[in-house]
């Protein structure tokens, strides 16, 4: 996230979500209560300041999904949750789904990546806030259909959380998708079969599955392999 800066929406955010371009009455501003869920204190402060400048009446801060759940159970209700997808416990998507089921609106904050955006929309986020070229912008569901970056190496894991593969790991997965054995992949990429196995083990840990077919399916869904 950039240094203290008010988010700028490229178009009005859906459902009356916060945005400086969105005009809200004084009564609406007073009623809007937001919960920011982010493990990074500096980023929380930036988000809180930006939300206040954008018209939020009250902004509460917590640093983890568990704190957010406790706050949701015991504290006064909030209209909106702003949840960072990079929470240390990797539980951001589950948290968004739970809050949406309880009637909250939710905005996900994450990398400039269509797979992460799709994963967030898939669990009920109403908008996806990302930082591009030093300016925060709102990405809506139709804009998440295409890639936001050209890296092509980010995949939604089994738990729905985005995971970044190295270019080499993506090459290995493409070879697996083409039906090659570890030895054949090694020959094609100039690696030993043991190194190929090591790459696949790392990919499996990142994606949450050791099943080659499931790895390939996740990679195909993300457009990383053909």
C-alpha cells in the first residue's frame, strides 16, 4: 500500500462502498462503521486514515482473523469489513465468507492479480481494493475476469488463498500438464529428476495438495498452464 493516500475509485464502488468520488450525506457518513482487518500496523493506519477521509464515521482496527471474529461476536455491529488477503494465518477468505454470511459487507485488499480478486469475489467480497502505480483503486467483479498483471504465476490454492509460483515451477507444472514423467521433465528443462521432484514438492506445499492432477487443475483454472 502507498504512504497515506486516499483510495481513488476508477468507477463508483458497488453497493455504496467507500470512495472519495461517492457523495454521502452527513447522516450516512455518521452511520458508516468499518472494521479494518490487517496484520500490518502501518498499513492499517493508512487504511484507517483513508477511510476516514473517504467518509467513514467510525473505523475499528484488528490485526488478525481471530480478533475480527471476536470483534464481530462481542462488539457493536459494523457495516463494512476491509480485509487484507495477506493475513498471517491465511484465513482471510474464510473470514470474508463468515462475515458475509452474518450480513456484513466486505472489501478485500490484495495484490494486483486477477486470481486473488476472483477468489475474493468467490467468497462474497463486494469489491477488491488493490494498489497500482502508487494509487489505490477499486476492482469490480467484471474487471477481475482478465489478468491485472502479466506475471501469470499466481494460483489460487486449495484453500482459495493466492499463491505465487516461480517461473521454473510454472514450467514444471506445464510439463506435468503435458503428461511427462519427472525424468522426461528433467530432460526437457535440463534438470535432474530429483530436482523436478523437489520443485513438485514445493508446488504441492504452496497449493495445499500433492496430487499432480489437482495441481494441474488449479494451474489451468488460473491460466498458468494450458
